[in-house]
C-alpha cells in the first residue's frame, strides 16, 4: 500500500470511531419508531450531519486504495490505479444515494 | 512410461500452505478483521436501504419496519452490530500498533483478547440498551 493510502486509511479510521459510536446511538433511537418520528430524527441537523459524515468517511475508508488515482491526478500510473473496481463504483453510487436521501430528509422534501 | 511419470508427479514436494501454521489468536483475529470489514460493506448497503426508504415515504419505510421485526432481520442487525464494533476495536488495536506500542509477546495477546471480549461484551450491552429503550422485547 502506498504511504498516502496508509495515511488516508488511518485518518478515516480515526474519524470513524466517534462517528460509529454516534451511529449506534442514532440507530438505537430509531428502533421501533414510526415513519414520522424517523423522518424527524434523521432530518434534524445534528443527526443528518453525523450520518452524512459517517457514510462519506466509511465509503472512503473502504475504497481509499482507488480513490483519487485517476489519470492526471496520479503521476505514477501504477497498475492498481488504472482500474477502479466494481466495489468502488458501487460504493460511490450507494454513497451518493445515501447523501441524497439524507439531504432530502433534512430539507423536508 | 505413464506409471513412471505419475509416480514422479506424486513424489514431487508441495510448497507448504496455511495448514502448516498453528492457528494463533492473533492470526485468526487478523483475518476476522478483514472479514468483518467485508461484512460491513454489506452492512452499509443495509444502512443506505433504510435511509432511502425513510426518504422515499411511509410505504417504503414500512418494508424496513417489517424486516426489522423478523427474526432474520434482527439476526442480521445483531451481526452488523458485532461486525461494526469488532472492526472498530480491531482498528483501534492497529492504531495502537501503528504508534509502536503493544508489540511485546504478552501485550499483543492481551490486546487481541481484549478486542474479542470487548466486541462481544459491547454488542450484548448495546442490544440490552436498545431493547430497554424500546420498552422490552417486542
């Protein structure tokens, strides 16, 4: 693993510790609630921000090997960098969908 | 001629593989760390499904609520909780190692055991709290 990847993995890992704890607290708060309550909870600013940060940080933590290594951004063009794999693409799409959902809940749309 | 060839092939030494290693706890937890990481990928899909269903409307969210009532749903949620906490504690263990601490023969075993006991204990604790918040087992 490149040193930069190692560092990004560690950074996202450290950031994820409080975010994971917060996620667990949020999910416990959502259990058994009806839809209206869930919308209100997930739409509230602090919860929405936490969820957004968790989704983005976790997604990056999973695919840090490939993120940012596109043509032009990475001078070395090693083999690993040339092929973003299916998991990477899937996570980006899943992450974007989640961000959209959270924003939709926050803005009450 | 063919017999000589097969006996030569059978006599050829094979390179040793995983089976030559005694399964130490640190080794097992290392691969478990990777496996929990993989499981968390699917856990993220579950989480995102819940979020999208909540954003979509009450009908979509009703399927989430139904799933969480089933035994399978609860088992998956329990597994996700454990995978999340075990991966987190394992990650903290790796961060401790990154700083250079805990490499001694006693400390590294203790760290590894603590990761496992901690993850099981915390998962059970979290689920007890969750059920208490919900007002008992429903």
